C-alpha cells in the first residue's frame, strides 16, 4: 500500500488554477473589454450633447438680442420701465408688501400645533370630564348665553349663577387620560383632536387663535363657581358692572333704567319698522317717497288720533298708517288743485303741513325713517 504525502494529496485533489484575465487590459475579446468600450462611448456622447445644448442656447440668446436691435443700456432701461427688475429695490418692496398682506390675513388663523399642544389637550379633557356627555361647542354656547345675561343685568345674572352652582354636583377629580404606546396612541390622540376640531369649527372661525384662551378662562371661571358659588358669582357680576359698594347702587339703578328705556324704544322702533314694511308689502300704503313724506307730516300733526288707533288692538299701527296714508293722499291732491289745506282737519282728511319741514337727505329710505320717527 502506497502512502501519499500531504503535498501529493493536495496536488492530486485540486486542479491547477489559471490566473484570471485582467478586465482592465487592452480592448479585445471578453467581458471586461466590452464594458470598457461601452462606458467610454456613453461618456463621449454625453459630453457632445452637453456641448451642443450650450451652443444652441447661446445662439438662441444672441438671435433674440440681435433681433431687438438695442444696446445693453437700452435693454436695461426697457426692463426698468417694464415694472419688474429682478433683485431691484422696487421688487423687494413689492415682495415685502405682498408678504405683509399675506401675514396679516393669516394673523388670526390658528395653526394645528396651537390646538395640538399638551396643555390645550388637557384643558379640553378637563372640561369633558367635568361635564360628561356634553360637547365643547355646547359649553361655549352656554357660556355665551351667560355672558349676555351678565351684560344685560349683572345683578340678576349673579343671582341665577349663585342659585345654579349652589345646587350643582361636586366637581370630579381630574384623571389623566391613558393612551396606548407607539403608533396606536398617536392615532388615538389624532382622532380626538380631529373630533374636537370638527366640533369647534364654527367657534374657531369666529375667534381664531383666541379660542384656546377663551376655553381656558371658561374652565377657570367654571371651577371657581363650582368651588365657591357666592364669591365667584359676586366677583363675576362686578366685572360686568354690578355695584361693589353702597355708593354705586344708585348710579347703577339709573343706568339700568336708561338701558331699559332704550331697549323699549328700540323694540317699538323695530315693531313700527316691521309694520311699515308689512303695510307696503300688502299695498296698504304706498312706498313712494312723496307719499311717505306726506304721511310723516300727517303723523306728526298734534291732532292725529293716536289714542283712537291704539284702542283697536294688536294691529293698531297698520290702521294708523292706513289713515295717515289716506289723509296724505288727499292733502297732495288738494295741494295740486291749489286748495287751502289749512281749512282741512284730520277727520276731514288733511292737516295743515308746515312748509319749512326737514325732508332729510331724500330717497325712500329717508322717507321711511321720517315715518318711523313720527310714530
């Protein structure tokens, strides 16, 4: 039995390895040579195309300049007279003005990050936990109603708030909401913020960036009213004009009396305005300027029977307007026939009309205003 040495075993088991061909060698047959030829060809084609594009652009620009037949100074003067000179002071000023207008239009538009902050999110959650089942928009609507009550009569509004919050339940303890970790938690918060944004879209459009502060004030006032209704309601009423000391009581009463009288006059004015428009719509009276001016003279006459018309019930104003309209038309007919209107009475159809009356600025709108004032 012949025993082979390790060198003989390696020599017989492994084939001889020939050296690999050099791919970076001279051009010829083989894969290396083909790749080298293709790369060089593509590079030359790109350089040729780039050079041709530059030459074409230069030729096009030269053709345009030569076609205008103007010097460089003339070209610059034409650009300046055209209004836009790139990088000039005029363009910078115009750009700054446009940017300033855009910034002003967006000054009160809230940004998403302002409504997605941790503080604002916790504020909304605190209000929801305090009043479960109620939306944030309904809370703001209720707050607006209470604010109007305080503006109209802060003393009476204070009594209503004191009574309501004294019977309210205890304020629940705030519980920090728990969200899932990772992407699931981010999606939960995003869904809640989207629901709140949809609920508050009308209030966001009305108050813009002030809405977070409004909600913060609402939460603080509501918490104070829940903890101490007597003190919080009294302080809130004083902020809206209620008397804080005895010396302020009488001026407050006078102010409220004047406000009530003004509201009564405004209600009467609105009722008369509605009556005039209704009478014109149903052709009870004419809407012409001359007729309305003559009606104002009739209504201002000291012998016009107001008491008789007021005794007719709910629609007494329509009867008064129709009466004044008939008398005014008779008056205009007698003036056109040159009869003496001073001999006529209200019952007969026409009062005496002063010649120096103020007809205002003219037009149907001013005539209606004069009729309102007469009533």
